């Protein structure tokens, strides 16, 4: 839609879709809301407060594939390995979050796990863009028509050093902080 109508029409369409989704969500009747007495908009519905330390560790783990994602555009496919590792590590981290949750908080635990993963990937992308020297837009065709591509001039050695440091920090964080915290605070 962006290529057909431009940015402003895409923004208006997304606002319209948001309004419709809010209206449809308000029409849903929920007979039982656990925990009782909690309002509709509460932090407890989206973030498992007991899982803040594993969430921070998952942000550190997801940071690594996030920083490596833009390298795929440059022809370096090592990021695919990091993405596979992230997918494999998400399963045990979901179990950690669920075992840290109280009754009726399993959905909150899953949401916290996925929000931490997405936040880590986004932070990694932002750091990779910051570490890139500069980017330029080139058109596909000589006359200036077509889809513009962004080419980043990246220092691969610097990116791989940041990835290595990120791996070491994430592993140390897990073994020194997250795992002992999980053993102390788990419910199930």
C-alpha cells in the first residue's frame, strides 16, 4: 500500500485499523478476569513482574540475532544461525516464564517472553544501524524509478566483536543471575 498511495495514506489506514480493533475489543464480553479486581489496563496483564530478570536475559540473547540481521542484506548469512539459536532458546525460556508465574498468569508469562524477544531484536537492529558507517539509497533503475534499497557500509569486524561480547555477557548473565533467580523463585 505504501508504494501505491504513499506514507500518509498508509498512516491513515493504520490509524483506522487501530480504531476498529479497539471497537471490536470493547465488544468482547469476558465473564471471568483473573486476578479479580484488576482493571482492564494494568501492567500485570502484559508483563510478568516476577520474570523481570529472565526477560532482561532474553533481551540480551535476542540482541545478538538483531544485530546480525542487517548483515543478511550485505550477503553474510551468519545471522540465520543466530536466529535458529534464538528460536531454540525461546522454548526453554517460555518454560522458565511459565514456571515463575502464579495461577492464571501463564498468558502473561508468554507475553513477557515474546515482548523481551522482540525488544532484544529491535535493540540489536538499532545498534547495528548505529555502528554502520553510513547508508545510501540507490534506485533499481537508472532513471530513478523503482524500489529504493538502502546499502549500509558496515565494519564486519566491529559487528562480530559486538556479537562476541553479547554472547559472553548473555551467557554470564544466565549462569550468574538468571538461573539462580529461577531456582529461588519458581512456583511449579
